[in-house]
């Protein structure tokens, strides 16, 4: 039920006040027909008028329930509202029709890595060739002949940037977007010429491959290049592969450096790329890097196989790129029309006219009064003639006095850009376009709070759980359960040892003592022992096999499981603790449903029949 609440909530909530036809009243809340219809249109079409109204009443009562506990006044709620508000603001900050195509475009490009070289020409250099400029470039392309080595030589000789001399893969977000577009226009293995306002350059794309995503690695790096370095790397690999500690190897070889949390967005080592691509194991074979060997353990890999899964990551990467400047310029131009913004052109013109043209006169110039040149908001941000004169006096000299009018435009524009964004940040949820989203968020958190209160009560309601279990006992019976000892072994070596100990009639306590506090180099316990009753499904045992009182072995997630069966119980009733462990969510849903029914029985709910009928007529088609 909780999941249903949250999913339907997305369809339901939001309130604006511009229609006077009342659809219903829920205690002290009045809901207008037109508002309700606009807010619930998807739900009305999907599940109909009656169910939409019923759901709306349920959620409104839950919201009122939370308010009755004054959760909105608590410090914890206020902190949560601020935190979730920042997330919401982040998701809405730039126009969706602007940001979404941009992110989609980056995604379509990023899923295909391109190995590139770029030669950037200096404008003066090409200009010096005059009419022969085109012939020079064509001859150079012909001489390179799509060869990466010759391209590197040309970069060395003619390029103003040597960063792109060697063929390599790059994080697209560190490159200019127009350059990225050209890289993905370029054909494979053919020098591609670009002539545009931003510059003239050549691109050679020598390889294309699938993007592996973002990697987090642990690296064991052998510093020296001695013949023994490969042997040390092999020893580390073997021990890591077999879940053994490498402490002794690290202790006895001062040539090893241990690095944690190496994060890669792009892989330029082909061996590393191929191993991550083709190896399902987290431990990779020794890899030659630069002039030494390294052994890598893959701690995490975020794959870019679906846009929806990585959109947030793409967005965060975009905000760290130089594209954010272009996004802000678009935002500023939009804000000049969307927020309370007024630039007094007459006062600015008068200010310019009154300024002395002579530098000596300008130095002594003052203003007799204060006039507002730009107003953002309701007086929150004001830029006056006095502010402008002050910055001019700080920057105008006898050498640039003739540029004063141009500088005035620059300073006004700079102030507007800075404070428009600041106003947008500070008063974000007071702007008309976002008030609705803030209201939805507040309502959602109140409903979550109500469900949390009911959930806490249900979890602590031991007597109620006992009664519920007794009344529904037939629903909570184990068809079959295995009573025994369960040994979760980290690897085959531990599994074989446990089997040997059981064969020698060692007790559970003796085996526990033997493996007490024993862990591998990643601090994982070599053996975990549980005792009790479990189902065969939870132990990964086959359904079609008859079980006896003996020892079984099976795979369990990433571990090896040894099961010593003592007894098999059929139609075994569940006790309270087992119910609480496995099915407490059912009781919580039951209590939520009960609480809503109770709230409804006490609520004063009035629905206007004519308005309800009007909606029925419209949405029954």
C-alpha cells in the first residue's frame, strides 16, 4: 500500500487558486473544481473520477494527520524540506526544453568513446600563406595520409596546442561543446578539416569503442621496473584472486605503493579496458602501465547502459563543464522577462549625458542625488547611479576615458547578470513558476511523515501484531523448513575446511572458535555461522530434491554455503518474531489502511454533486 500511495501521489498533488467553483471540502480544506481538474488530469483519465477523488481525500487526510502532530514545526522536518528543496531546485533550475536535449545529445555521444588527435592552427600562421592557405592545408592532409604517427609530427610542427598530439580518449565534458560536435561528425581513420569562427583545426579519429562507464579502482602499483616487479604483481594477483591477505607481500616489498579510490571516467590503457570489458572478476590480471606493473581491483563500475540511470550523473558533469556559462546566459536572458526586472533606460541615458568627457573634470564629478538604474525584485536588488559612478571612478583613467560609454554598458550588464542569478537562487520557490512545485514537495513530505508516524506505531504495537497473526495464522505457515546449522564460507578453501571439521564431528562452538575474528585483506569474515530454521528457497536448494538429515553444499550469492540439516519441519506455524522479521510490512499496510478509514469516519467531507457530475460527464467518454 505504501508504494501505491507514493506512485499515485505523483499524479494527484498540487494546488493553485484561481477558480471559485467548489468541488469539495475536507475538514478545513476547500478544493476548487478547476484546480482539481488541472492538477489531477492524468489520474482522472487513468483511473476515473471516483477513484481520483477517493485517493485525493485519503492523501489530504494523511496530510492533515501529519499537521496534527505538528511535524512541519519540527527542526528535523525543516532540515528535510531544505534538503529535498535543494534537490528539487537542482532538477528544475534550467529549462527542461533546454537542458534535456543537451543531456540526451551528450549521452548519445558519450556511449561511444572516440580516440582522437587534434591539430589547432594559429590564425596568423594560416593567414601568412595568403592565397595558398587552402593548398597548404590540403597538402598537409595529403602528407599525413590518415596516419596517426604523421599526424603527431604535424601537431608538433604546426599546432598551437600539443595536448592532443598523442591519440587518446577524452572526457567529453572537459572539451568545448562545438569541438565535441565536430569530433563526432568526423569519419573514422580520415583527417577531418574544420573551419569555423572559433578556429581552424584538423581532427583524426583513429578508433571507436563502447564506453565502459565510470570506474572506481583499488590499485597495487609496483614502483620499480626490475625483472622481479612482474613476479610481485603475479603474487598479489593470485592472493587477491583467492581472497587471501596480501599484507605480507606489501610488508616485505617496499617497491609497492597502495592507492585507494582511483576514479576514472575515461580509460586510455587498452589492457585495462579489455580486462574490465571481458573479465567478470573484480580482480584484474597484472597490467603494464607506463613503465611499471599494477594490479587493479574493481570496487565499483557505473555503466552508462541506460540514459535514465545516469541522467543525474550527466547533469552533474555538465555543471562542472564550461557549458554552464552558456546555460547561465540563457537563464539570464530568460529571467529578464520572467522575474520582476526593470532597467530604467531614461535614467541610464541621462547618466551618460551628464558625465564629463574630460578626464580631469570626470575625477571631480559628483552626483547630487541617487537614482535607481536597475531594479530586480521588489527592491531587493537595486543598482543606482551612485553605484555605477563609484565603479567607474575605480577603473577609468586618462587612457580609457574615451571608452567610458562602452564600460558603462559592461558594468551594468555584469551587475545585472550577477544579481539576476542571485535573486533567482535566493527567491527561487517564491517565483510563480516554482510555487506549485514547492507546494507539491511540502505535501509529499507531510504524507511521508504521516506514514512514518503510523509505521512507527505499527512496529511498536506488539499486542496488535499478536492479534493480527492469530487472526490470520493460516496465511503465515511455512510449508517446509530446514532446522540446522548454516556455514557461510567466503571461498572454497574455507568450505572444504568446514566439511573436514564436520566429518571429524567437530561441534558448532568448536568451529566458531577456530574461525573467530578471521578475515581477509578486505576485512570480510572468512566464516559466518547461523543456526535456526530456514526455507530451502532462501538457501538456494533445488525444489525438486528430497532433503535428508545430512550435510549439503551449495552456492549462496558470492559465498559457499555448507548446511548441516538436523530436522525438516512441514507446515510449521510462524511465531511472532518470524512474522516481525519477514512480514511486518503487511501489518504496517494494514495499520495504514485502518488509520485512513478511522480518519475518514471522523472527517467532515462534503462533495458538491453538480461539480462531481460535471467531471463524470467529461471523463467518462
